[in-house]
């Protein structure tokens, strides 16, 4: 009984019933109007009355106006329903973001708390203590990175972020970023193929590193295999430097490729992260007058993300 009631109270059901009721009312009204009009015309002809005086009819004009009004009502219903659906979808994505981002914050905090409890309860040797301190430092950097992403994204969207562009060679910059992440022991093996020519661009170093880190972390987060791989290729493509990130992860369906760069959007029910990573990548790419795109052969066949940054004219 409750399941049936909940089905009847769904917005889609109410919307469809409203349209059917409105359409039926319009049909009955027009049918009744035409019958009355025909009866009145027959009465005029039967009594040989002057139809121009008694039957100054605007039947079709009235029907046309009525149809336009009803059409406007249906359009209004449709717009309200569409807005409601988008609002509900945004609310659901925000809930997913809060859940995912809370997890991203709680994980390093719980790890740091565990290490601090270990220090307070045990007198550890110097070498082991340094190892735990290094773990805490990495967790702290991870926590700071998550917070910086949110703050920088808010500043960029509000047009309050003032980028500090520096001239760099992307070959060297990418190599330095990869050196911070590349680690076969932790399941993040990265193969880097640099361009044979210099790729001189102007970038905001902190934002650019955040963007590349998001693409790297995305490649490993959405990979359920035991032999995770990521290949990064740098090439010159006309007036742009193109950086390709090719993984052997879960892959993407064709209808998901355009959606993954939307704010809060996450693929699948078991989505990971906050849903802001790739959106941040697209925003930062635009700030650098570049663009980002993705391709995938399909589910289970990996993905390739291509980041294009304009080269300097001198280059």
C-alpha cells in the first residue's frame, strides 16, 4: 500500500496526470463548444434568421486563442518540472559531494590521530618514529591539498583568484610532478614520455600541479586491477602542447565522456572522491586558455585524458 502511494506521489506521475487531465479538459471543452455552435447554426438556418447578425461567430479564433493559452500552461508546467528535476539532481550531487569530501577529510585525520596515539603510548626507536612522522606529513599534505582545491575553486569561480603565470618548459615541469607521485611500491607506477622539443608555456605552477595531480590520481582511483599503469606523453600539436594521460582502468561509456567534467558529477553508484576533481581540471585548463578532453574504447578498456596548453609565440 505504501509503495503504491509513493509511486502515485512521485513528481513524474503527478506531472503526467496533470498533462493528461489538462489535455482531456481541453478536448471536452472544444467538443462541447463545437456541438453547441453547430446546434446554434442549425437553429438559425431552420428559422431563416440573418446569420450575420445572430451568428457573428469567432469559433476558430476562440479555439486558436484557447489552444495557445493551454499550450502556454503546458509549457509552464514543463519548465517548472524540468527546473525541479535539475534542482533535485543538483541536491543529490551535492549530497554525494558532502559524503565523498567528508570521507576525503576524515581518512587522513583518522590516520594522523592513530599515529599520534602510537607516539603517546609507546617509546619508539628513532628510525621507526621518523617513518611514522613521514606518514603523518603525507597525510597532512593530502588534507591540505583537498582544502586548497575547494578554496582555489571558489576563488576562480568568483573571479577572485589572481594567477601568477611563469614561463616554464612542460617537459621539466611534468617530470618534477611525476617524481612526487611515481612509486611502484604504492601502486602508482607512471611511465613518462617527454617531447623531443621544448614545450614553453606560461602556467600558474600551483594550479597547474593541482590539475595534473588530479588527472594522475583519477587514473589510479578508477582502476580496480592489480597491475595499474599510467602512461604520460607530451607532444607538440601545432600551437599547443598536448599532455596525454592513458590508463588501464575501468574505462568510460560513450554517454559519460561529456558528463565527467561537470560539477559534482560522478560515474556509477559506487563513485569515489568528491566529484570536483575533473571539474577543477576543466576550470584550471580554461584559466590557462587551454582545454581538456577524454576518450575511451569502453568499459574495462581504460581511458585517455588529453590536456592542451597553448605554447608561447616565441616557442
